[in-house]
C-alpha cells in the first residue's frame, strides 16, 4: 500500500508509543516522515533506521515541546528539510498526570497545558504557511475528554481543549483545503498508561471495553494513517474514538 507516496509528514513524540507506530504506519504507506522527539535521540534514530531499512525516507528532529519557542524552532527545522510543503502533521506528543484537585500544582497544570495544548496550537500556526491544499492535521485526544476517569482533571481538560481546537481549526482552514481531525484512544499499552501495568488495571480496562484485549499503539496508528490519506478526504472537524468500544 502506498497511499501516501510523495507526501511529507511530521509526527511529534514519535520515538515511542502511539507516535512511533504512527510514524512507521505513515512511512509504510509511502510518506517521508520527520520523526520528532523530546529527549530520546537514540529511540528516534532507531525509528528512522527502521523506516530507511524498509526503503522509506525519514529524519529525526529534536524539540522540547514544553518550551515556549519549541513550535517556532521545530517548524523552522521542518522547513529546512521538506521545503515549502508539509502534507501531514500528527500532533501526538503528550504527557499525563493524575492528581487530586487539592494536590494539583500550578507547575504540573501549566506543563500539561504547555505540552498538550499550547505546543500543538502553535505548531499548527507555525506550519500553516507550508500546510497547503490536501493537508491533514491529526491530533491525539483521549476518551477521557468526555468521561470521568479517576483523578485526570487537568490532563482530561487538555484533551477537551484539543477536541475544541479540532472544530475551530477545521472551520477556519477548510477553505484552504486543510483537514483537521483527532483520534481519541481509550486505554493503550504504552509507557504512559497506568492501566496496563497491573493485572487489576488491565482487568479494569477490559471491563470498560466491548473488545476484550488491551490495545497496542498499532491499533491507533492505522486510523491515523487513514485520516492522513485521501481516503479520508471528506472527514474534517471530527474526533474519532478508537477505543475498542469503550463504555466511557
Ligand atoms: P508515551 O509516553 O509512550 O509517548 C509520549 C510521547 O510524547 C513520547 O514520544 C515523548 O517523548 C513525547 N513527549 C512528551 N513530553 C514531551 C516534550 N516536553 N517534548 C517533546 N516530546 C515530548 O505515551 P503514548 O501513549 O504513546 O502517548 C501519545 C499520545 O496519546 C499522547 O498525546 C497521549 O495523551 C495520548 N493518549 C494515550 C493513551 C494511552 O492509554 N496510552 C490514551 C489516550 C490518549
């Protein structure tokens, strides 16, 4: 399958987890992929090698998305590699933290919003000049934006903000031929997920889903690649649940 051949893609947080799987899926479909990472240069280079070994094109790009100037820097680095055309942005990088209302600190709250909301907002802003007709932006939201799960107050609010941005960006950018969507995973077995680390957590996750297994990053990446492709040309402004039929 080479539905994305000739296309260029940036995937943030692509050194591991859902981002890594998305980068590999986009490259597998023929796209040139810019593999963004925060600190894990080795892991990002391993993703780049894997893509190149399979005959694809990839480069690794670093930026700490908690830093206010990171989107500007990353967009500048992207342009230095792909020139004046980026077709696909997967704004995947994110952090999570659970805390009681009384225990939530200003620092944690600000960091969650900086990485999960501010960075993707300004990344879209900075990349707009090179996201042209047929461009596809895919955010990674979460089902917790619309359901109460434990003490994820601030994290869930960042994902609610993403769902709102999807609608506003889609309305604003449709006339330029740019589609904006999000995937909203349920529990996925990655470093981030607490649910998948204990038997009790896994059982709780399975109890919430119609499909009785724990999702892996590839279960999400296929939908990301679909949204990036022309097959999804009539989908914009939507957050698509990819959650194995979660009851949440
Ligand atoms: P993960 O922790 O494996 O990956 C997170 C990625 O974001 C990593 O590559 C990390 O380096 C990057 N990142 C974090 N902070 C960064 C920073 N300051 N600068 C640059 N990069 C940074 O977790 P994951 O599950 O693959 O998470 C990917 C996305 O999926 C996140 O947006 C997360 O909120 C979302 N999500 C995950 C789940 C789940 O159950 N795992 C469910 C719903 C949504």
